[in-house]
C-alpha cells in the first residue's frame, strides 16, 4: 500500500489511543463540546432559514400592498379622477394659513382643467410692486380670500391683475388675497405687511365663509378697542409639521390620496362648521372687527371699498346691516356686485369658484372707475391736509 495511507492510518490510531488514555471527565467534555458545536450549527442554519422566510414574506407582502395601491390609484384616475393642488397651503402660527413662498402652484383635474399660480418671496400672488420708502404712484391694496387671490384662473387673469393693467398710469395694485383668509387674517396681514405700501385705497372682499373662518383661526381680536394679534392654535406643533411636510410632498399628485384626503377634509370641515358658534355670534365678531378696521382706516386717510361675492353678504343680515350703516356714514364705500352679473352667464371657473376669467373681468370693469375716483380724491385730500400742516 502507498506510504500516505499508512501515515494517515497511524495518525488516526494515535488519536484514538490518546483519547482512550484521557481521563473520563475530559473525554465527556470533549464529546459535549462536539455536541454543542453541532447544535450551534443547527441553530444557525435554522435562524438563517427563518430570516430567509421573513425576508421572503416581507417582500411578498410589500409587493402585494404596492400592487393593490397601484391598482387603486389607476382605478381612481380612470373612474373618479380627483382635483390636485401641488404644493398645498402651509400652516402659519401668525396667520393660520399661508401660500408657499416663491412657488409654482399647479391645480388641476387631469384631463379636464388646469391652472397655474405663481407666488413671490412673501407668499402672495405675482406680480407685486417693490416695497419702498416712497412710491411714484398711489397704491391700492386688495384684501380677500381665494376670490381675490384668483383661484380658478391663471396668472394675469385675476381681477387684481386686470385692474393693474387698467390703472397702470394711475396706481399700483397690491394683491394680498390668500385662500382661506377671513377678516381676522386680512386685518393682520394689512397691518403687518399691507401698510408698507402706504395705500390710498383698500379693497376688502367678503365671502360667505369669512365669519366662520374668523372663529376657527382667530389670529386677530379686539382688546380695549385695539387690535390684538395672536398666535394661531388651530393646530399643535406636531400636526403643523405634518401638514407642512404633506404640503410639498409628491403624494399630493396621487389620485387615491386626494380621494381619501378630500373625504376626510369634508367631514372635518362639516364638524368644525357645526361646532362653531351660532351665526349671530359670528356676525357680531365680524362686525366688531369691521367697524374698528373701517374707523382706523378713516383716521389714517385711507379709503375703504367693500365688495362681496354675489348673494353671499345677504346670507348674513346683521353684517349687511352694519355695512349699510358704515356706507351711509362714509366710513366705507359698499359696491353691491349682484347687479354686475345681471343677465350674464358662463362667468364661473371649471375649478368651482363663481368667478372664472370672465367673472374676474366683470369685477375689474366695475371697480376701475370707483378706484380711479377714490385714488384721485384721496390724493387731493392728502395734498389739502399737507397744505394745512
């Protein structure tokens, strides 16, 4: 036989003889060690198999969930497409709600309509005259909600932009309208931002949700006859962070997400509306703010013009009565918009707002002459006051 065979045989024999000479305790320990190593190997193999199964199940479950979500997304887009707004409004502790700054905002119902809005570095709709310590032309400040902002029409089609073109040689127009604003928001944004333009005229636009908006995000109140600006507490810091993250998230482009979001928002808004104070209390608070605002503007020599979305001021008789009183006293000029739209049709936006491109043109056409007269009158009165001083 080969020498290698005898060498291996002799080595195994010596190992066996050595094991036999070992004390019994040592031989048992060695056997136990071998058994422990074998058990460890089996445990490791079992753990690896379990890990593989867990990874496989996770991948399978994730794939199933993603497949279901994809199917749901496609189904919603085909059967019940949802309107999209990207990015959405963000939460502000000062104003409750604000538009994202320097943003291109796209609102659309895929395949039906699409509108693009641009905001400046302050979060208001473009374009806006630069802020300065002196202005070559009088400034007109617009205060309102989504109607003044121009939701449902593209840049340059909102009545503020149309007015700016028509009054280009006479005055600048500053649009401070923000969707979701009520009078409590509008007053605060005027004193903290609008006053920088030293306006000759302020146009205040009323909408039917203003009285309830005032109570939900009460960022302006009256204390001893003075405006008191408060921190908005409609959302806590956690919900505020989540809202602001979601506002700029790509999830806003998902039809399935918007379907769920819109349903939840409708339920939430209905609950907030139902839990709000009675209409009388809403009207009372609105009137308190309006009277104080009109009085302060009058003392500053700023003309106040109030307009409303057709038919909506009549829903609040106490506010309408107060507006008529202020109008008769000369504290504001109320321009009833209902007659502007008599006999006219197709002036709404496919997005849902009552003023579309034609609607904004109608509003601008009926505002341009009163604004031109108000600016000229304010300038003359200002010169007379300077001469007396």
